[in-house]
C-alpha cells in the first residue's frame, strides 16, 4: 500500500513539474509568428445586377428556338422544288446513301439493273426511277460503271435544291 502512495505522489509531482509557468521555445515562436503576421482578407467583388432579357414576340426579333435562315439574293420563290411525301417509300430509302454499295450490274433486254447491297445484308435490284437514300434520291441512269442519282436536299435558306450523286462499283 505504501508503494502505491509513493507512485501516486511521484506521478503528481512529475505532472506539476512539467506544467511550469516558464514558456518553452515552441510557445515563444508561436507568439512571435502571430505578432508578425498581419492577415488581410480582400473584400468580395461587387456582384453585377442581373437584368433578364425580355423576348419581344411582335416579330422585331427572331425566335431563338427556330433555326435562322440566311437571306440570299436571287433565290427563287420558296417551295418550287419539293419532294413527294405522299408516295410509298421504297426499301432503300431507309438507309443513308453512304451505306449503300453498288455490287453488280445486269442487263435485261435493253433495260439495265443495278444490284445494291444494303446494311441489312440484303441485295436489292434497282432500275431508273427507283428511290434510294434518305435525301429523296431518285435513280436517273444506270451503267456498268456507275449509278446516277438525283437527290433533293435543303439548303441554308430552307429551299430544296437538286444534288447529283453517283455510286461506283465496289471492288
């Protein structure tokens, strides 16, 4: 029991001895650094007042949700050339023209027939007057060297224009 009292007394004396009133080097260094630093915080930038844009729907401004049309001098009356949307669609019109391949040529009498491979792994026979591609392309001529197609595409003014395209045989 005496030993326990002695150990208790020794631990109390050691802890009070370590907590002396003298400042050690670390405390002194911290006080010096606090005295030397003068922190300044810059004020936040002043916010600009938000002014919402009021859309004027009376026609003075163009509708921001519609595509803009370029005004081109000399463009003919709008809508002269239009594709026939009421005709039945043909099988090759569901594929982009770039994905169709001219793989063969046949002659049946005086009529020429082209063989076109489509991405659906089918081969189709086409003749002049058939439609193919997604731009309302109509086959105008077929030879063993090429298939001539006339497409109708929209230009920047919203008018349809004709574009001539050819498919060459795949080797």
